């Protein structure tokens, strides 16, 4: 009988142990399932958000690709990353620069290539080589033209050639000499012997003798010396339409600080103005002009681009500006936007004028450029603005015989 009772106790004990183990297993399984379910829920939520972000572009629909640059002048060895934005159906912009769906290719891979999303000018390239870079997002595309410029232009060029002596010499030369050469060059038809700020060089061109003067007048008749480089160029602390280091970020110190004040005041009034192109060397202007001649023909190029030596950009006192409304490009439409109107009405308060005005093409020699502002100092800029004159007209009427 005792044996029987003992067996029963053992069986009951074993059953209890199995029952306890089973309960523990079920609890562990439940906990594991709960953790797995929670993890899956988190991952599902994350995936849903990612899908939502991915579909956001598709829902709104990209209507147009916008690039940070339209044309690029790069030197051999340069690398440049173009910023790409998509214009959505609701008018907003979305950054596509690092989007995996964005594709790009060059039509001249042997000279100007795409590496890791950057435009790269290879060592095999030579000056004046060109390429068209095409960016494609789904079925939308946009292009940028790239040209290789001469590599001789050093970045430290602004500090290198402070040749001030020649600017003094013309004042000592005989004033009668130009009169004899007056009829020998079409460029000198408007030469006035009373103008003490120009001389005639050996090629028969009028060359200004006051290149460093804040008030210097530079145009198609009044050339800067080919070796003139301002010796006080600095970078104004403003936003530019590009991110790479470039001499066109520079302006003469006085103009640079005035531009900083202009941009800051515009920002306070809800107006964003960004720099596009400031200082250009004689060499760079030569490259740009030749590029435009090849692309447009000589006559058309001469209306939109200055010949080397005739560009205000070489003075370090002029800069092209733009805004988001024209995708940071240089377009006449800027003059119709609030940014362009604000600039036209307020630039003089900071010492700048709109240099090439609408309807004054026959006087200035250039098409309307609401983006090109020239520094003259507050007093002179305000007087020019209030009299409603171009700088050519003002110079002839009020400054020529001073």
C-alpha cells in the first residue's frame, strides 16, 4: 500500500513540475511575441513614414528641375557640386541633390566628367573645352553648360598686382597728344580733350587714368588697363548663389561693406538678395566674352557682355545679384519682382545704382540688367538716382569738367 501511495505522490509531483514548466514556457512565449509585435509595429511605422516621404514627391509631382548654375567656368582640376531642386505642383521646392533617383551625365566624359555627383574637370582637358551636363530625375531633365577656362588666373591674384604707379603717370603726359589720334579710332569718337581721366594708348584706345577711383567711369569707350587689379578686394559676408571658392565672391572693401548693409536691410524688410558675380579679372572677362561670341555671335555678345577691359566687374565695384524668384539666375524678370523693385528703389541709400537701366540701351551700350549694381558711394549714387540719369549722362553733365 505504501508503495502505491509513493507512486501516486511521484506521479502528482511530476505532473505539477510539468505544469509549472508549461506555464513558464507560455509566459516566456507571450513576452517574446509582445516584444516582436512591438518591434514590428515600430518598423512598420518607420517604413510607412519613409514610404510617405517617398510618395510625397510623387503625390505633388515634380514639374521642373532647377539647377544652382546655368553656366560654369571651371579650371583644370576643379570640382563642383551643383545643387538640384525640384519644383513641385504647389510651387514649393524640394532638394534633390542627394536623391538616389537623380542621374547625371556629361557629353564629354573624357574632359569633363561626373564623379560622385560632382562635376570634375579632368587633367586631359584644355582651355575652352566644353561639356553639357544633363541632370535627370525620372522623366524631367535640366542641363548646365561647362567651359574650361585658362589656368593662369591664380586665386591670390587680387593681392598680387598692386601696380599703382602707372595710374599716376597719365596725369603727367601731354594733354594735346590725344587730339591728334582722336579721329584714328572709332572707339574715340566721344573723346573730350577736357577729360583728364583718360589717355589714348598705343592701340588708339581710351584708357582711364583713375582706375582706383571709386567714381571711375568704365564703358565701351573707357577701358581699364589690362593689368589693373584692385589691391583691397575682400569677401562680403553675404549669401552667394554658389558654394565653392571663387574670385567672383570678392569686391573692393568699401563696396563689400556697403553691400553687407544693403543685404541686411533687405532681409529686415523680408527681401532676400544673394550675390552671383562680383570681381572678374581682365583674363576672366576675356574668356566670358569669347564664350558669348561663340554662342551668340559678335553683335549679340557685345550687347550682353563686356569686352575685356570694359567691364565694371574688373573694378571690384560692381556685382550681379539675384533672388529665389528667378532661381538665383540673371533674368530681366527680376525687375518685375519685389526683390528687383526694392533694389531699384533702395540701392542708392547704400551707395549703389542700377547701372544698365531699361530704355537706356543706346546710352549705356548694354541691355537692361536689373541685377547689375555699381558702387559709387552714397552721396553720388543718391544724386545720380534722384536726377534719373545713367552714369554716362551724369558724368558728362556734372563731372566731366571738374
